C-alpha cells in the first residue's frame, strides 16, 4: 500500500521544476476555462429561462381558461387522462389552441386538485391528454399563484416552465412552456465549450512545456555543469573545472543563479589552485629535506658507531651517550626514508609493475616477524594455490612489514597475530588480525593519517618512539596499486585489511585456508604492555 501511495503521489506531483511549472500552467488554465464555461452556461441558461418567462407572460391564461368550458375533453376531475379527440381549434372540446405555441401546457386547479389539463399537440406529442402521476399532481398543486415562472419536471413531458395565476372563480390557472429547447441550447454550449477548452488546454500544455523548457535552458546548463564538477576528483590535486554557464541576463532569476554559480566555481578553482600549489611546495620541501637529511644523519650514525669501536677505554657515560646517538640516528634515518617514500608516492611516481607472489611475501614476512617478536604467536591462513598480483614487490613487502610491526609493537606479549590471504576473480584481500586490546575509537578515524599515534608517550622496547608514518605508507602504497586499506577494531579483535586488484597468472581462489602455527617456545614469558596503534 505504501509503494502504491508513493507511486500515485509521484504521478500527481511531478518531481522536476519544468514539469511542475507546466502542470501549474495547465491547471491554472483549466480552472480559468472551467470558470468561463460555468459562467457562460449559467448566464445562457438564465437568459433563455428569462425569455421563456417573458413568453409565458405574453401567453397569459387564455389557453388554461378555455379548458374550463371543455372539461369533458382533456382531463377528468380525478386527474387521470380522458379520451381526447383531434382538436378542431374552435375551443369547444379541448380549449382554444389558436395563437398557442406547440406543446404549450394549460391546467386548471380547484382546491389544490387538477381538474383540467391539456397540451397543444406537436410532432413529439400529438395528443392533448397527459397522464399525471401522484408526484406530478403534487408538484402542480404546490405551484404558488404568483405569476412567476417555476421549473417543474413532469414524468411524461419532462421539464416545463410553469406560471400560475389566480382565477376569478377561486381556481388557479396554470400555463407552461417546455424547457427542452433551453436544455438543448445549454447542452450544445457545454459540448462546444468542452471541446474548445479541451483543445486549448492540449495546445497550451504542449506550448507551455516548450516555453518552460526554453526558459529554463540556463538552469539546465547550470545543473549539467554542477554534475560535471561533482564527478571531478577535486581531492586529487590540480583539476581543470568545466567552462562557465555563460548566462548573459543577470536581471532574471535564472541568470542570477547562473552568475552566482559561476562566481562559486571561480572561487573553488582559485582555492584548488592555491591548495595544489601549497601542497606542491610542501611536498617538494619534504622531498628535498628528506634527501638532504640522509647524508648528515648517516654521517652522525657512522661517527657514533666508529666511536663505539674505539679500542681504548671509554667512560660508561660516554659509551651510553654514543649508543643513544647511534640508536636515534638509525631511527631518524628510517623516518627520513619513510618521508622520502611518501613524497615520491604523493608526486605520483610510477611503481614497478611486475607479477608479485603475495604468498611468498607473507611466508617471508611471518618468518621475519617470528624472529623479531618471539613473544607473540604468529599464524598464517593461506589458500592452497599461490596468489599473484601485479605491482611493486618491495613496496608490498613494506606494507606487510609495517602492518606486522604495528601489531607487534602495540599489543602485549602473548597476543595471537594472524596473517590471512584471500582472492577471488577481481580482488585480493590481505589481512593482519590480532586479539589485542584494540585501537581507541577516537584514533580510528585518522589512523591512516601521517604522524598519528594512539599514545605519543609510548615507545617500543628498544626505547625509540614510533614515527606515526607506518600506516600512512600502507595506505599510500595500497592506493598507488589501485587498492585500499581499512580497519575494523574493537576490544579483543583488530583487523587491518588491504585490498588489491587481482592480476597475474596463477591467482588462487579463496578456498579453505591452511593454518600454519608459528608460535615460538617461551611465548608465555615477558611482560604485558598497554596497547596502542601508530
């Protein structure tokens, strides 16, 4: 029922502005035509009825009075029709019909009863007599003797315009004329008006639709331009906006809308240009700074390691300082490399496009993770057939390493981490799941943004703080391969899923996976750390 009601509502109430304007024009015209038609019909009916009343006044009571002397002819005292003979127009038997129009009715009422009634013969009614029903006699008896015209419907004769005069003998004399010609003329006017107005509405509807469509052409161009703008990748950098609507009439409502839209497009284009220029400057600075920092950072690290290799005695304080310098230099070098990678990805530099065996990458990555994080339980779920994609093997290996390092660094010892690989005809899904405490809800919306960390005070076991760039690199590499990455996290379950386009020969299906346990001995040992993501 709701679907049907909605369909009826859409049918009765058009959705487009053009259809609404056209429908409104047709409705207003229909109302106007109906008002004109009703007024014309009512006026004509009143005019013809008035002319009929004038004719009644001119006819007077002559025919009705003549019936009083020929009572044996037309109607008996009880109101039933008597035997009527053809009139000889002498007024002896059926009243004086001279100078009387055809179908003129004459009647005489005494004490509210019809004593005499006759009708001047015509082609449609060749007899004088009329059979009256009880309703007819009641209607005739109810006529006021005010000499005014009243419309009464008689069962055998149809509508008649009757006028009653008081007689000199205490009786009431009634004269009537048929309303048939009035009704026929009015009906003909109704028919002609209906046809003319219907044709006018049809022509007005078509012409109005064409006119409204022509008038709203600038608005259609605005809508088309807005549609093209909405389909542009505005967040991707420099974008060429479509041509303006070029509406030249600022005085019209549509012209003002088009002009405002053109100004908005101009502002949007300026903002996009400035933002793109700013991003280019920032990207260039990051790339240049990262490139320039690589040499001094490597030099500081090299000198620190060289000082630690000095054969002579070194005070413990100096030795610890040199170790910290070496560790921080290594971490800074890693950060510089990551920033340089992100700058290259932002610049759109193409990656290698070669077949990559993801199954082999997962096996190698889990083996490395087991060596680095022996306190975690590492498992794999791999399809029976190797899974191959087209891409950059080194960058995809970096994606795996970053996701597994994220799980290792931000979950307590003893956490189970599962690396799963699934594939279908179009997509390959690589997921890293752990049963740790999960990612805080306030961090999840921006977890793939740069320098985002759940707790900036948290450090890894080696004492170095996270850079907050690992998941950003994961997202950037996935997008560079035409894929995506998403996060689903709650307490006790966190899953990062990287989806890549399937490609390359030998892509396996998502058949039943084989769980490979990689839990090392002594995994139960070690303390627990507060969970976080970064």
